[in-house]
C-alpha cells in the first residue's frame, strides 16, 4: 500500500500526472484500492491508505487507484513526486506513522469474542446517514435541532443508535475541509472500498468506544460490529465531478504518453469538461470514481475486470476472493461478527455469486461456512437511486421493489442471509438510463440547476419534493418480506450530500442547520419503521 507515502502534508507541493505515472502503473498492477483513511489506495489520489484497501478513500491517507483501493467520496492531493524506489520502500514499511496513528487504540483492549456474543443475532440496524451532519462538535455535543433528528432515526434501531458510514474505516475530513463529527448516539460502520486486502493496522476494534478517527482525534461514537464490502464492483461507474457520466475509463499508458489525459475536477461547481475521445480521464489527481468497477486490478487481464468478474479468467476471480478472505480474517480478528457482500449498484445476482464463492456453497442451503469466521457475508449490500424526480414514470419504485424482491429470494435460498443493507439511497439529477445509474447531470425533465436549492421541485409525482419520495420508499421497505415473514431491509441510509456523483442536493438540513422538509419526512418514516419492526412504541 503506497497511499500513505503519497499523501501530502498541507501546503506541500503536489506531483504532476507524469510524475506519478510509473507509480500508478505499479499500483494498478498491485491491486490496491480506494479508501478514506487508507482505503483509498490509488497512488494517483491523495487518499488515506486505510481506504486504499477498499477502493474508497479514507482520510488518514490516500488510496491507490486500482480496483483494490480507491474510495468514492473523498479525495486528497497527490504527494510530490517520490520516485518508485521510495514508494516501494514505504510499502514494505507498512505506510506512514501518521496514518497508522489514526487506527491506534485509545481505550482498554476490546474482548472481541464478548463483542460478538453480546450482539443480537438478527438486529435491525435501522436508519442511517452519509455526509456532513451539522450541529455536532468534536467531543460529541449536539444542538437541540440535530438531536431531534438523531432521536427519531435511532428509534428504528435495535441498538438505539443511528448508523453512519463514509466509504472509509473511520470518520474523516473531506476534501472540502468538512470534518465528520458524530456523537455517542452513532454506530460507525467501516467499509473497505476496494478489492484489495485491508491493512489490519487501519481497522479499529469492533465495539470500540471511543476510538480515533482518521485525523487521530477522539470520536465518541461506537464502532459497529459489521464490516462493509467493496463499493459498486458490479458497474463500470464514472469519474465524478465535472466529467461525471462522460469519463468512463482511467487513462491508459498510451493516453498519458500522448498527453491526452484530461484532468477531472471533483468540485460540482467547476465548468463541465470532456474526457479524451476514448472516454478516458485523469480521475485520480483531483477527482475520484463512483466505485471500484472503474479501476483495473492486479491479477486480472481486463482493464476493468470487476463488473463482469464472474466471466473473467479463473485466476482473476481467485485474486478477488483471496483478497476478500484476507480482509474478512482481519475483520474477524478485530471482533466483527457480520460481513456484507460488495455494495452492489444494480445487480443482486452479483451479490449471490459472491456469497456462493465466499461461503463455499454448492447448492442453495448447502454451504461450507455461514458466518464471518470464513469470510461469509450475511447481509446483501445494496445501493439505489431513482432518476429525474420521476420515480414512478421513470421506473424507480419498480426497480427498488425488484431489488428488494431479489434479496428476499436470496434469503430464502440461503437462510443464513439476514437481509439487505440499503446504505446509499437518493435521486439522480438526470434522465433515466437503461442499465447503470450513471448519466449526465441536468439532462432530465427537472434539472437541479433550475431549482433554488438544487433539489427535487414539487411535481405531480412528488408534491412535496424529496419528502414525498422518502415516504413512498419506506412503504416499499416495510412491505418487503420473505415468504416466511422475515423483514428484508435491515439497514437504510439516506445519501445526505449535495450534488455528489450526479445527484440532486439530498441534504436533510438547510444552510442554517435546521432540518428541512426531506429531513422531517425521513424522521417520520424512520419512527414508523421502528414501530413496524416492534422496536419503538406506537
């Protein structure tokens, strides 16, 4: 993992694309990933090394841009040119002490077996969030308005806590300079964004509270005992920012040699730009991809092997599963009781094939192992976005129901599967697409640029904008059950971020920190879900 070597200190000069090309080539063949703390292992992205192992970047380091490590939401500044030998030396040494410090324990040793034993065997994790939450201080104090939202959301949880995740292994500071503060009322769910094996030094103990965030500061939340799988390997995805929907490939060596590698910028306010004629761009220096499927992976011949993983050469599949087994072994050793499948963007069948491989299944119900000790996921990670503020006409509600029905079928085939973690939910600011949720922003009937708050306007389908959308989604959540009556959805997290990855402004708070109409709807529906699940009093 070279990401820690490449993360610059503030004010340090950054490397050019050309400076990093030799390292990038080596990194991509190494199969690192993206992560915020360290999960973002793209050598081209200044992501934390924690993110590097999971293809989503963490804030403690940086992530290498290959399918093994780059995360999606945060990006850093590329370190000044180091020279390949220095990068290799850093890899051998295990990364920077700065990043490792973020994962250090600050409380008594956690009894990992006790953490597992105390867990409800089939909890409802309830409502959760992504993105910056206003009104919380570094020491976990909250404003009355923010606490009002927290109290509503945690009423849906068996743990009486709000779940939170960020494509990384711990809370972090975003590229925009916003630090994620969460209070003792939160469970943080770590994710390894990429397809590479996570660095054990970056994984906090399950059940730890407090723990150190990616900045080395005390976080008073609790580390959940569920570990999330890699991000959206089932689709090609896109580079985010001002080339979203048009840059679909990272630059190859030929593009770099010909100086034909336009640089994407993550800032949504930047002027639109175009990739080269082959749809390639520099997506690591000032931007990031939507998911791990965008990147190459060491051990696989295809430059984008993950979306069609199960049809790749056997050695490629073995590489991915071997790396996952290593990540799972680390999670188990740290006390994590539960694992999820990769967080799929569209294809529940992808998750099923992953379960079959990870759990050693020879037929439905016939699996060699069915828990985290062998790397077997018991939750199906699912992302869902509707399009263009038209979830009925454009087929969004229908697609969501089909996805939940697919998980229900999986639960019936494999009874150890406990349900779905629907942990990215929102609305895309573009016309519907046939397959992948990747499109050109402002291309639909209700472009965000025409709305003062960049959200969904009131229209015949959504009379109360996004609030109406949230209400209908939860009707589908509550009605999703298996044939034997088990609830399908066990975790639901709203994408509380403004115009990231082609979305509308999905924030639940106004600029003044007050809960907006979408936030009020989310609060109400989470309360109702808690009552429906027998967790909260009517």
